[in-house]
């Protein structure tokens, strides 16, 4: 297996982008990534694109070919493959690209993610997202995505010490970081009051506990490590690529408040990299809801079950804390274009490890981690990157 | 949801027909035709659940998808059936009544409808049984 490096990365701004179409979004991110890598279109050997539901959001399937075409690569006939695992589509797209380069099958590979969510009304997007859970036995009876994570929160708060204010602090912290990220959907700081006074979506989760509906795209370019310096002076090595699955329904999980797939993918990633949590300088976790960040910190092993709320309150996960979590603003403040999120997480780590993260820079960061969840934890992708 | 797709699961949705593996004694709802524990050594037969159980966790849905928008707020819960399986279902009670550990029993109810002239979907909800 060959060592793999990221040689370039690009990302659109995230938000409600009414003047941008699905294909425009991807082309913008792709061009940014290729320019960053100094790679020309004809050098690309393969393309993977993470996308959850273009079929429901913009009534378009066959995304791989569409994107290769509008990226100007139709005449090169490159292999272009769509990867889908709900909100983990981007993470799996990145992993497929890593596997492709590591295997020796392809050299210069683009891993991208894109989602255009605002072309349907919010009721329709809620229903589309519910398809990430079990349509027959969760969605059919009226379960929404916030509702499922709310049931994790109810279970968690019944078993472990987590206060309403600690949960709100996750959103406050992520908005603080988002306010320092020029691509973030929300670049305003908020207070605990903002969260606890926002409207209830699914008890106990309120509007400011939830990640938003977002349009956006992100892309990164991968190459074999031994060729990386042909293209860039700042290659970032892929130290681990791990993936795990679990039951599709929340109710069938061994433990409602533990994402066993996060635990498994995290362990596999640390084993593959030969590293431990003490080596990680920063981590982008899948905070689709505030409770999800609490669970992720614990499930990846950064603290014991039941401690993440206190850690968050004490600032351990803040920009200036011991384990900065979601320096990009996370899904909560940076936004959550579902298929693009896993690639945006990699984009953030690349910026941090190159020292290009501006006002949210973690000084001296050399190893970063990404954690991307599909559904309520039925798929998890974890990556470790280092310089 | 198409008529055929709904119709084919009527035994489960109306009457809680699941399955059990006679090799290991584990119960499945919704039914599984392949035992994850015994795998090919498993022997799966139908089993009618009583539907009695207890609330494991819950929420109140206040923002719903299109089909359920007019029903908000409604109580949603994970219920552990007495035979072991857990299911997700709506509870017919007020948000103030629901609590973890509450005993519940099944009732036949309308779940949703495809607009004013479309298919009406029936199924099982749960009511407090204390």
C-alpha cells in the first residue's frame, strides 16, 4: 500500500446560495482545489464525489458524469464515481480516493463533496434528510432527524451529568469559531441565552442546537506521497483512513447514547496511524446537533462517557483549549451541506496544518483528525492527517 | 409511499407480526428473515408481539416533515417491547405525561395521509398503560 498525500484543497463559501446551481457549486470548489494543487485537468486520473441526495434536492442523478463534464473533463473520459452514505458521503468519498491512490490504481485523484439543499422547501428537506434513517420504521411513524438526535439527548441527560447550559456551550463555541472562518454560513457569535431562548425543534433540542440547511461544495486533490512535492511544498500526509457501520435504526443500537461506529472507526484510525489521542492537535467532529459533538468527543476517546459536557464548559474544546474541536465552526456554524461536509472537514484540517487558518489558527498544529457521521451513526468515517 | 409498499407491511404495522429465531430464542421487530446471531444456523418463524413495553427515551416533535406538519407537537419515543426488541413509535399522550420507564400498550391509529384525497396510512401508536 502506498502512502497518500493531500496536495490541494478548495471549498466554496457555505450558506443559502440562491444564485448558485448544483453544478456551479461543484465547479467552483473543484477549480479552487486544482489551482491550489497546481494540477491541470488532464492530469487527473479519477474523481470521487460525495453526495447524499441530488435526486431529492435537485431531481438529478448520475452525478459523477455530470460533474466530470462540467469540470471540463468529459473529453478526457476520466472515471467519475458518486459515493453515498447520507451525511457521511463526503468522508467516504475521501476514503475511496485514498484507497484508489494507496492501491496504485490511480495517481492524481480528486475527492469532492457537494449538496444543493435550498432548492426545495424546508418540509421537503426535512423529509429527504429523514431518509438517512430507516424510512420504513423511523420516518414512517414521524421521526425526524432532529427528533432522533433529541432522543439521544434525552437518554444521555437521563444517564450522565449534562446541563442545558453545557449543551448550549457547544453551539456558542462553534459560532465563536465560525465567526473567524470566512467560508462559514454563520459568522456571528452567540451566547448561551441565544440557544436556550430559541424555539424548540424536538425536545430538548432547540433551533440553535441544530446545524442548518446549507448549499456548498468542497474538493481536495490526492497524490502518492512520493510524487506530492512535484505539485506542492506543503503536502499533508493521510496517516489513517477508517470507516465503520452499525444498525440503520437508532432503536436497534447497543447503547442509544454511544455511536459504536464512531468508537470502532476511531480505534481503527488510531491503530492504522500508530497514534493515540494525545497526538491529536485538533479534531473536526460531526456536530449535526450539539448532543452529537458531546457523543463524538467521548466516543473517539478524548474523554470518558459523561465528561464531554464539563470539558466543553471548561473550554477544553475551545480554540485555545487542550483539544480544539471544530475550529471551522463545525456543522453548526460553518454549515452542513450534507454531501460536502466530510470534505470540508478535511479542508479545515489542511488549512490548519499549513498554518493558513487565520484568526482561528491553532499554533503548531501538526496532526488533525476528522469524524464524519452518516444517519444517527450507521456509518462513520474517521481520518487522521499530518505534516 | 406506494400502495404496494405499504400493503406488504400491513401485518407488521397493524398487528405487530414480527419473527423469532427458534435456535437462540431472540425476537425481531420489525421482522428479520436472517438471525444476526445464529446466521445460517438460525430458524426464523413468525411471532405476534403483545405490544406491551416501556419507554426507553423520548422527544416532542415540533418541526415535522410535510406529512406530519399538521400533527405537531407530537410525542415520539423508543419503546422496548417486553420480548426485547425496541421500536420507534408515536405516543398518544401529552408532552408533560411522557417519561422514561413509563409502561405503554399499543393502539391502532391513523399515522399519516397522502394529502386530502390520497392513501391514509394506519398503524400502531402507544398509550400509557399505568
